[in-house]
């Protein structure tokens, strides 16, 4: 993360190439996915800066290097495999929809990505941003990507009750919520920022992995600064 500030570019491809050169993207499949998604469709200002930007409703689009780190830490579960040919991904706090779209470029033809938001305006924002590109519209129309409204702390259950190969959480939780842990497939993985203290001043990202027998391992990755995973704001 120490070289992130050097990665900004004048174009989307320049931004991604700079992250690649500086080792913030290390897998060519991840690089290819990021190149397919123009961040200008998702960031209302300075889209090619490697920095977070506000998107309204006290939410932000994370810095590109943070999105790259998130994907690379769970990549083996995002990609189709013999044990999971149709990966199911839950993106909690999907916000702008940017990372939701990038992950959809990696899950293969049979995969599925669901963006979960607790604010209706942000749920709509993700859909609207994806619809700015022909590929985004195709993903939405095919049902491969959808955005839903709900409490991210409780995850998202669909009719078949199937779990998720990957759960990505884009906001800081006060703890590792049991509902999220239960919804990870065995095997499966979660990338989640968690507060270190009750004030939320310090946070770390954790990689939570569940093996085929349901055994869970937790690894602290690095310190971060995320907005909190909270209730939706009350309407007047």
C-alpha cells in the first residue's frame, strides 16, 4: 500500500497500468478485469486518482488500490473452479457499484454477483452507474448482476438458501457478525474491515476463510479507514 499515491493516471488504463507496475495488482486476470471497467462511470470526481471519493449519503467509492487488494485476497474463490463452477459473490455496501462490476468480470459465464445496499438511493446508484456501459447493461439484463436493498450486517439469503463463495464487505463492522459467517460456503472466504475498538478509531481488514469441513481461520491483513456498517438513516 505504500506506493498507492504514485498510481493515479490521466486515463483508466493509465491508472490500472500504474497499479500493475507498482505491484498493487499482481494477477493478470485482475488487471484485465479492472481494464474492462471505466472508473469514470462510478466516481463523480477525479475518477483516475488513486484515492477515495464521496458519492453521497456519507458513502465513498474506495481508492482503486483498496479495491485491487480486496479482489486479490479472495481471488481463488471468485474465479470459477472445478469445485465451484458458478461462483456466487455478495458485495455488501456496494455503493457506486464499481467493485461489483469488476468482480462480475471474474466470475465466469455462470457466476453471479449481488450488490447489497442499506440505502435505496445507493442501490439505485449502483444500477445506474453499471448501465452507463454496454457491458454493464448486459450484465444487469442477464441477471448476472443485481442490486438489492437490505441490512448488510445480516447478509443476504435467496430462495434456494445457497451460501456465498465470497462475501466482500465495503464498510467497517463493529464485530464479525454471525449471520455473515454462516452464509460463507464451505469452502468460501470473506474480506471484511472490523473496528479494533468500540470507538471505531482503528480498523483492520480481516480475511475469513472457511474450509471444506466448515473450519474457520481468521487472518488480520492491514489497517484501514472505512465508513461504518450501520443502520440506514432514518427518514424524516
